[in-house]
């Protein structure tokens, strides 16, 4: 898959996982299991980019004696999620027109 396309798809998937409830890295990876493969080394730069862009906010809390960073989607993040979802639906429509839903 084209790297830029995959980056956009991964961002939408991460926002989707966090849109349900506040979450943390390992849980996001677990929630996306079976949907799309994502490693920690891929996830954390995406989370940082989304946070820097104002799409996520973070808080740190202690869990089992360790600090854990929790991520929560912002209203701007919800807009990006809806926009990304619409883009994916459009890509799916184009795919179906070209291939008739078959490869």
C-alpha cells in the first residue's frame, strides 16, 4: 500500500479506536487487532502527530505503579475522523466502480 495512503488510513483507525473512549497505546493496538496491523513503533509517532495537530489531548495517570499516558479525542479530532471516514467511503466507491467489488 502507498505509504501516504496507509498513513492516512492508520490515522483514521487510531482516531476511531480512541473515539469510543479514552485509551492508551497497548489498548489501541489491541482494539485495532483484526482491523489493521499496527506496531508500537508506528502507533506512537501517529499519536504524537495527532496530539500536536490538536486532534487528541493526553493525560498521565499512575497504573500499577507505573505512569501511563491516556489519549482522548478532541472535537477537532472528531471532525478529522468523520472526514477520514468519508474519504475511505469514497475510495471504496471508486474501487467498486473499477473492479465491480472483485479483484
